[in-house]
């Protein structure tokens, strides 16, 4: 089984790299449909290249919300199942105490500067 890491990077959108990473992401999305279409394209490309499992790490987000709950947890999961891919995603920090404490520390340091 191949291991593939998906990394958000706008300069190499959808490119399969020699070291088994796939760069996928966009810094600015004018229409949510563009991102959904790109997501579908990347999942199909991964499956065609022999990938069986995908772990999604939506690093641009820190909490579960519409883009996570619908676009990944519903639409991407349905497409992955149709393609024969096992797709999962990392848990979001949400209100995890350590995460909130780290953010609070950043704010305190910024206010003191």
C-alpha cells in the first residue's frame, strides 16, 4: 500500500510528487464550487494512482464548521466510498484546552509587545 501525504500548497495544485505527497489547496477560493471540484479531482487522481487510504488534514481551519462538516465529512467521504478509497480526517482543535491556551498566549505576547 502506498502512503501519500496531502499538503496544501497553491503553487503545485494537485501535483503528485516523487516523494509520495500530493499538494492540494488554494489560498483564495472565489467560489466554493471551485474547491469542491478540485477536491473531487484530487481524490480521483489519488485512486487512479493506486492510493487506497487518504487522511485529510484541513490545516487552514481550527474548528469544525460548514467547510469541514459538509465538504469533507459528507461530500468527500461519499465520493471516496464510491471510488473505493478509505478517507478520514484529523480531529479539529475546536475548544481543546491546550489549543485555547496557546492562542491566549499568542494574544498576551502580542498585546505586551
